[in-house]
C-alpha cells in the first residue's frame, strides 16, 4: 500500500451533506446528521489489514463479495444487515470508492439530503 488511505476516505465522506466524523469503537466513523452511521474505518484490530465497512443497497454485499472476494467482504457485526466491507490494503480505485461511499450515504441519509446530491 503506497500511502495511508484514511485521509482520502475522510475527504470522500465529509464531502457529503451534513456528515460528521467522530470515533466509534476506537475508529473514525462518519455519520449523517450526527446520528446515523454510514461508513466506519476498520483497522482490523491493528493487524495490518485496512478496510472500511459501509451501508450498502440490497443485494450489493452478495454481488460484490461473490465477484471480487479479494477486494470486498462481509464485515463482522454489521454484515448480517447487508453492510459491505471494502479492503483498503489492496489496489484501490478511488473513483469506485467514491461511488461506494456515496451509495452508502444514499442508503442511510434522509430523502431530503439525498435529493441535494441529485441537484435541483
């Protein structure tokens, strides 16, 4: 891995409307309107595996983990709710990560905030 992925992930998350960051379970976590989690950074108990976990549209977890298990996984604790795990210690396509983060936001954010993403 060339560089720390946290600053890029943070920038993608904080670019979305009414998003805040705070530590949750010892890791940076991003919330919509300070209440609802949509992305959680996961340093996997500091075992040199970097990832994030995020909300995902129905069926996305199964599809992505099935097609590319070296890049995507079913995260513990939230995987049963359809959340997606995304490895950051492999080759990362930041445009795709941006789409995944925005998709997670769309799943969790209220319709009024999602509408702001779509413009007037």
